[in-house]
């Protein structure tokens, strides 16, 4: 996508195991996700659904709430919101987006396209699987 902006300083370029260790070793963000105004609502919906679906998983709910809180941040002058994600937060965000995408019906093509667009901004599924939640 031509309007997708990725900060090369914060985009993980190392192997997937490096992502996992980066998230567990420090609280420094390993990835910056740039969301356009029309992407913020679907991302928040996905995280809220994950929180309600994973009511018994304290760590997952906590990570999802952290990301959800960052979606309340102030967008820049172009309307883009930058969400700094640690590795585990990135994995939870990816999981939430994938689950909502799978739940939506064909009639909801616009929302599905938005979710696919956000997922394209994140590292691939293999990198996400390599991130270990404690």
C-alpha cells in the first residue's frame, strides 16, 4: 500500500526470535504502528472483542488494554496515530485483528479491507508466532 508508513528505526528487521527477546528484555517498543483515522475504530473493536473473549487470560487482557489505551492518543497533524508496541503487545494486536477478520462476513467487505490493511502493516504471521507470551 502506498499510504502505509513504516518507521525504519522502529520496524523489526531482525529474525523473529530477536523480536521475542526484545519484548521480554525491556519495555522499549520494537514496532511503531501507524493508523489512519478510519483504521482506529476497527483496531479498537478488535481489541475489545479479544478482551471479552479472553476473560480468563489475565495477561492477554492486560496487554490488550494497554494497546487499547494507546489508541486514545493524539493523532499528528495529518490524522495519523502512532502506536508504539512492545513485542507482546504487537502479538496481541495481530491476534485481535485476525480474530475479528475471521468473524466478519462477506457483506462486511469494507471493514475486512480495513483490517487487512492494518495486518499488512504488521510483521508476518511467522514473526508473530515466534513471540512468546509468558
